[in-house]
């Protein structure tokens, strides 16, 4: 595979390339599959989550988890943080029907949040802010990846963007600390783009409800105004289970 591939090319491959089912990830509540995508330079690998394989949840609308995966990618890109791998909603020529398709990041699965070095954990400030922003209800340690070239990625965003406070994460090591000014500047730009009829708000409409987009904008403004990483709330569960 070429060392550098344009984002637009990756998205085009995810959306249209001929795919072959290679296996299934078995540690999860929703059906998740491993795909090979045929590309001119060989094969690109991807993670496929079909809508029909989603386990119904009492607090999230049925059949929306794949869309939330895409919304998380769009928000990450709008912020300029690029911490979510390229992700699209694909409706055709997939083994089990429509679903999200995300570029697979080559990484060591044994190297996750709970065995990162202190220096590596310092790279996670943007991930911690991102989880607060998108209201991530399930940030497990294994959802944080470090690619073979050292770049940090985060995956599994199907249970995000709820209008009620649902934050559950393993990343609390920054609680009470100031959010870096660069991240606050990025949040301010995002908040402006989330106003009704702005390009990002319109781009998110196929994937989120209007009230969820409004809640996303409100969380961005709240983070900007407080300018600190939140503390845990002992009145409810704020850690995912299992944690890895």
C-alpha cells in the first residue's frame, strides 16, 4: 500500500470497492466483521458493522449506531484532530446489508489504554475532550489504538451523541486540569459550524437528529466556558464495563 493516501481516495474505496468477508470480531455486543477491499495497489482492510447486526438498546433509537460511527468521524475531521479512522455509511454490495465501514488501523491489540506509558497517555487529551464533546457512553481501554507509526486513533462510537449525559470512559487522568488552548480554539470553530444551516450541521443531519446536533453544540460551548476536563460524577456510573 502507498505510504500516504489522500483521505478522499480512502473514502471512495470504503464506499465503492469490491469487498470480501475475511472474518468476524467476536468480543462485542454488536456484529462486527473484517473486510478486504480491492484497490489498485492491492488490498485495504476495513471494519464493517451492519445495521441488522446491532443489538437494540433502550436509550438509543434502533438502527442508528452505524450512523453515529459516521457522525463521530465527521466531527473529528471538522475539529482537525483526525483521531477517528475514515468511516462511511455504505448501503450496497455488502455481505449483510447497509452498515458503517471504517478503515482498519494496523496496531498491536495488546497495546491499549491500560498499558500505555505516561508519555503515551499525554497524547490522549484530545481523545478525552472528544469523548466529552460527543457524549461517549462506552470509551473502553481497547477502543484507543496506537498505529504502527505512533499515531493515536479511537474507535467504536456507536453509542454517542445522546442528548442526556451518558459519558462513560476510562480516561479520567486529566480531571480538573485545564483544557489546552489549541483544543479550545478548535472547539470554538466547531461550535460555529454547528449552527443551523451551516455546512457541518447539514452534513450531520443524515446521521443525527436535530436535537442531538443542538446538544452537541451545547456541549462544545460548555467545554469552552469551563475550559477544564470534567471530574467524575459519583451520582451515576461513569466507567464502562468491561473496562477493556
